[in-house]
C-alpha cells in the first residue's frame, strides 16, 4: 500500500477544476434527459421507444464523430481540439433549448452528440498527458465528482426551470454554464502539445487503423463496451420508473438528486484517493459487487418510502463511481503517448455507440402499461448484473497489462540509470 501520495501543483489543481467543470456541463446535458423524460414524453406526446431514440441519437452521433476525429486527435494541440468541440457542443445544446417538436429535438441531440461526445476523450488525453498514473485515481475522483455536482446544482435547477418554464429552459441553463467555462479554457489553460514532439509519418487514417487493431487496445475497448451497456439501458427510464412504479412524486425527485449528489461530492475524491492507495482494480471489484446488489434491489422495487429511496439511490451512485473512477484511471494507462488521443477517441466512441444501442434495446424491452407503470424494468437489471460480472473478468486482464507495462518501464529506467553510472 502506498502511504505518501504526490501532491498536486497549483496549475494541476487549476487544470483539474477546469476539466471537472467542463465535464459538469457535458454530463449535465446528458443527465438532464432522464429527469426531463416524463415531461418530454408527455408534452411532445411520444412513446418510451421514441424517447429512447432521442437519448441514443446523442450517443450514436457522438460515437461516430469520435471515430472520425480519432485519426486527427494526435495531430493537434489538445487544448485547441477541446475548445473547438466545446463551442460546437454549446451550439448544439442551444438548438435543444429551441427545439419545438420530436423531429427537431432528435436533430439537435445529434448535433450536440457530434461535438459533445469527443470532449470526454480529449479531456482524458489531457489528464493522461498531465498527470502520472499514481495521481490519476485522485484526478478521476475529482473529475467524476462532476456527476455529483450536476445532481446537487444542475439537476435541481433544471427541474425547477422545467416546472416553471417548460422542458426547454434547462438546456438554456446549460448554455449559460458553458460560457464562463469556455472563456477560462481559452485564456487560462496552457497548450497541451507534448505529444506533437513524437514524430509520426502515418496519415490520419493509417493512425486510426493501427490504433483500432492493436490487440492490447482491443481488450480495453471490449471492457468499455460492457461498462457502457448496463447504465445506458437503465438510466433514461429511471425517473419514469421512480414516478410510476415506486410512487415518488415529481416534486420529491429533486430531494433524491440533491441527497445523492451531496454524498457523491464527498465519496468521489475519497474513492479516487483509495484507488491510488490500495489498487484501482480492487476498488473496481468492490464497486461491482455493491453495484450488482443495488441493481437487483432497485429494479425490483414497488411502492417505497422516499427516505428508503434516498438511501438506495445513494448506494447505487456510490457503486457506479467506485467502478468508473478506478477504471477510467486504468484505461488511461493503456495507450502510448503517440496513440493516446486516437485511443481515447475510439474508446469514447465505442462507449457512446454501445450505450446508444443499449438505450434503444432498453426502450424496446420496457413496456408502458395501461396504469403507466414500466413493465420488464427488472429484466434490464438482470442484464446489468451479467455485464458487471463479465466486465470484472475483462478488467482483470486490462489491469495485468497495465502492471506489466509499468514493470517494463521501471526496468528500462533502471537499466538506463545503470548505464549512465557505468559511463561515469
């Protein structure tokens, strides 16, 4: 167990805060679809399947754009790449806030996904370039806390605006959040271009192809698919399930999000710190066990008191972050610096596309009964548990790849130092 953790520099703290806030806006844009689901379905008079299409439209378009961007991801300053896609994301979100019907909203989500889906992979590349693996658990802990922050601040504000002004208003709120984040990024963040010093004679498409078929990278990609499937199948319909199956009033949903978010803001950094201390894979396995348990409980609930739902939802969120934080750190250690941008783009694309397909499948499995209750919601829970088990097995091999890579790097460093001493 590592006792002393390397402290962050002042600029590293600024960089973490900036990336975390950028992720907050992107995450909020995606997460807001869940609590707005019931309102959008009602106002636009669409089916759960159509709403699943709206959710998946973002994910699938994000996946496709990530693949197209992957070949160029290591050819430019990562800061400039991030700024370009963030501006496009803001414009797409603005279109969502102005959409009058289902077809326009679907198109707006596609535009938002084209730009927003690449932001996460660029951010991950910046983190991997700027922080050692021994620090990344803590970095991911703070960045993943953006999920919790969105629940404490963003979702309650969004739901309040939805109640007062309609479902368009929360998207305009996100645009308002994005403006200062973009300005800070543009004027305060340093260039991230160390990877450009590594010369490559491959064109963009050859670079994409060589990264995509790397056998080591393929293991990480497969693990990412399984990590994405379960959450995307269940999350878009969680609010609808709580309202119609569990008996939670719409006005009480905000209390659940705030409670869960407050706990998440504390547990996120703690989980990241624990990942750096005791091992990232160990924390992931613990989170998977807790997550599988909570999924089986939550997807089989009937009418349940609000206080009990708060506890169950908090435990579920803790399990999710206990999986995402260590695995994000582990997967970031897989690619070489020269492939990092392409790898992260492909990985993000796979995550988005597999998640988008999962949302469509989820919308197909779930049926809305005459009493408005969701039927077969627990079936998705059972599928999630299976993905948890298989992903834990796959991540064992990913963890071994990282351990062997670190061991070889240490050996090469020791040999280099020994050679220098001999010459002296």
